[in-house]
């Protein structure tokens, strides 16, 4: 599970680039590389400053050859949780789940239950987008002021694994600038949704975290 906190409104405008937490590209063998494996969660203000963009990346370290065969699972629900009153409990959620060649997005909506168990809310505001294929132009869905994407992307996270190991071994005291990107040339499967801030509540700050949940 990934969690981050960000500010909505004018204070965000002064912050350059993305707001995110550390990447998680290596998990237990039962999780690593499959549709449940979250590598990163990003949240940032859209080009339209009235909107927020949420990104959940999964299945990290995909080689170009493996990317073409990688796929979202119809048995895995991805859920973006939004806490807008500071109690670290989700007040709103956005759900994403694959069906055939499309990714379906539901929400944002207030969940009936919180925590580790969820039910896909097919009665919530629903939108879908065709899943983009590797090596082909990105397909962007738009409806009711929201935008949607699902498909492969170059991994945006920069990490110098070799220098990190050197620091741990006591052979270096810090990272180089710019260093070597150990994730260069690898891809992830990405889900992106852009949402009007008006749908996220009236709070000036929100907490964000994402989960993947397997169908039981």
C-alpha cells in the first residue's frame, strides 16, 4: 500500500513537478511483477489547475519484450483512496478494473465500508477507456470533465541502485548528481485518472493511498 499527502489549491502551484513517495519495485516473490504489484503512486495538479491527476503504476521492471505481453488482470481491483478530513480513513475512492479490452473507472464516491475489503461500486459514476497497446499511440478517454488512461508507460522513477548498494557497503557517502538511472529502459503498466477538484471535497489538503485487491 502506498500513501502520500498533498495540498490542494494555490499552494500546490508553487511546487514544481510531481509529489510522490519512494518507489517500491521489489516485493515478495508472490507479488513481484504481477498485476497486484504497485510500484508507484503519483498525485499532482493537472495542466488545468482546477483538476488533480492520480497515477498508479504496477508491474515494474518490464523489459521492452515483456511489456508487449504484460496485461492488467480482470481479477485485480485497483483502488485510489482519498482522505479529505485528516483521519487517515478513506472518505472517497476511485476504483479501476479491467473488463475485456477496457479499463473501467468508478467514482470518486463515498464507500459504504472502509479498510482492506471492497466491492466494485457499479452504481457509481462510471467511465471507461480502451487499454492502450505497447508501441502504439496512447488512448485518452474523456467524459464529464474527467480523463482516463490505462496501458504501458516508461517507468518515470529515477533510482541509482548501484550507488545505493555502494552506500550500504560503506564504499560511498552519498548519491551522485545525476547518477545512473537503474530503471532506464524498463516499463510499467499505468492507470491515470484526472478529476476536477470539486469532486474531491472542500478540504485544503488530502491524503492519498492506493491498493490492489484480488477477487475472492
